[in-house]
C-alpha cells in the first residue's frame, strides 16, 4: 500500500473511531442526562408510543401505562392518585411535562437508562416492543394513608422516616391532586385541569414536604439549639439562666416565655431538661447569644440546613438566617426571626437523634427494575452527616421523652410505648395564624420511625392553635399505625 492510500485509510479509521465514540457517548453515557432535561420535549414525544414502566409501592402497582386506541398508544394511569401524587408526580403528553418520580426517574421509566441497555439489545434482537423499567418506592401505604387521615384535610405535611436507613415511609402534602386529570390525552381537558390547579390559592401542586414553601419552625427548633448547647459541653441537668423575661444586648425588646410564665421554679435558673419540658424561650435565646452565630449556624448545617439534597426530587434547603443583631440571633435560638425549614428537614433532625447521632440520607426510591421486573439496582443507605455525639443524642432522647410524658407533647403518648417528641407553635404575625409542629420518634429506646408534622396556619384551630393540641395527636395516630404495621 503506497503512502497516500495509507494516510487516507488511517484518516478514515480515525473518523470512524471518533464517530463510534460520539455515538456511544450520546446513546449510553449522556442519554440519561439528556432524557432528564426538562427542556428536551423530544423525550416526551418518543415515549408517546412506548409502554412506560410501572411505579410500585409495597408490591402493588400504583402507576401503569394502559393501552389505548389513539395516537399515543398508552395512557398513564394513577391508582389512588391523590394519595401518592406528590411522590409520583404526573406524566402529561398534553402539555409535555412531567414531575416527581416520573421526571427524576424518567430514564428508567422511559427505558433509556444505561442500566436497561441489555434489555434494549434483547428487544432489538427479538423484535419485541421496547418497554420502560419499573421503579419501586419506599413508601408504606398504611402509614401514608394514616398521615392523610391525621391531617383530615387541613393544609400541611407529614413526613415519616426510618431512622437507621433514611427510607421515606410516608411523605404527605395536603391538599393533594389527582394526576389522572393531567395525564388525560384530551389536551383541552388537561390544560383546563392544570389551569384550575395553578389558580387554586391552596396550591395543591406544591409538595409541602420538600418542594418550595419553607416554614418558621417555632419551638421544635429548640432541639437544634439544645444540640448546640450539649455539643459545647452543657449537660441536661446543669442549671442555666432561665429568667421570666430577657432583653438581648443592644435592644430594649423583651423576650417572654410562652404565656409569660416563669421557667422552672421562677428563680431565674432552670435545668435544660426543665426548659425543654416547659418549652421556655429565654434560656434558648440566651444560649444562642452566648454560643454566637457561627456555632449556631454550624450546628444547623450539620443537620442539613443550606445543603443540597435529592430524594431523588430536590429538597429545598432550609435556611439559617444572617443575623444583624444579637436580638435577632436570640430569636433564632427559640425558632423565630427568619429561620425557614421544610418538614423533611425537621424529620431529619428527629431521625438523627433517634439514630444515636447519625443522620441517614433520606431516599424515596428503593429499587429500579427491568421491564420484566427483574432487579437492576437497590438503594444502599448512606450517612448524610453526624450532627452530634451518641451522648448528646441520648440526652436529647431523655428530654424529648420527658416532653411527651410530662410536658407539652402529652397528647402524643402511646400506651406501653415511650414516645420522644417536641411541640412547636411558630408565630407568623398578628394577622396570620401560627403554624403547629411536632417532631419525634418511637419507641424511644429502639426507634423504628421518626416523624415531623406541620399544620399550616393553625389548621381548623386558627389563631387558637398550638403544636401540643393540634400536631401532637396527629403524630400519635401516625406513630400508632407505623408501630402496629
């Protein structure tokens, strides 16, 4: 072979190799990213005529693709749609959109994921129609239903975690919606249903557990401040400053305890245990000022504040505010000022205490499956952070059990089971009713579940609400179901 032909052959080989690499990158490496990109409407169009994979909860298929005799071939159908809507999301061919697991596990459900390459190759050889894979969620249907029943139509959210793994056993956001209304192939109906949901002032499409609206935590945040105090060397039985009223340095503003009551015996000092039991404000305001903003922020960040988290849907990071004055920092100490949290975040706080100080990463997808429902992958639990020592977790557990046994959380008691908990009533303004909170776990000596309950703006109780009377009984009913499950 003469030199010119050799060069030409070499160039052709290089070009062929470059083309092969490029095709491989697009088809097998970049495919999931491109498919998940919300701007890529071609993925929706490509999947119109393909049987999309199922979403499964506790061995029951809750989302299927039903054959239909029209242009699209398959209709996405949601069983018990409202119960799982904020987890499954919706898949709409009418306005080229998908949310929730439908969106964030789209590559598996739509069949383009690299893990399904062998299946695609087999289908190509056998001539079978390409199908999507399955996604199995961690949700427990009985706990999920118990959480919906507990909220009883009041706006809010309940999140239940398995502390030693991070499995999300329940994630409820009320009000909910029916994804079937958006999955319909009638474009006019789908658009009208979507417009009605968007126009609804109660925001049913919003996932209150994770998806955007952050809430003032009120007194449930005292658990985070107490963690910072214990981690800095305090003990729950130490006497600490706990006056009936307190003015932070640099201000004449007076901070009172709830109901302007004395903390402890009224001597101006109380133990941390007594302060948590009564949910006093002044000792936590003083502690925040003494510990300083850096220490308080660092503790919050150990729990996940300000950090990215995907379950696989992104969780809006909770916010520890920049305090300009010590008066503002003092308010942060007992859960006010501009602190903003998600119910998922506060469930993580409870879960880490329940798990001896180790915070496991929450996750919603248990397994991914092939089109024949053979296992492709299983999520392995992983540690998100370690916000505290085992000794701190043990002391917090003791104090939270005392809150339920003898304090504001008594309505969460379960006969024969030690429940650990903390109530919260987050004041918003003189014209907006407060949020009611409860966080906790059970059984306290061997935790199986951790929980966060949020009821927006006092629910049916309005301005007269508090976490103990509204959120604690909800937690009790959900925990009772979870422990009997």
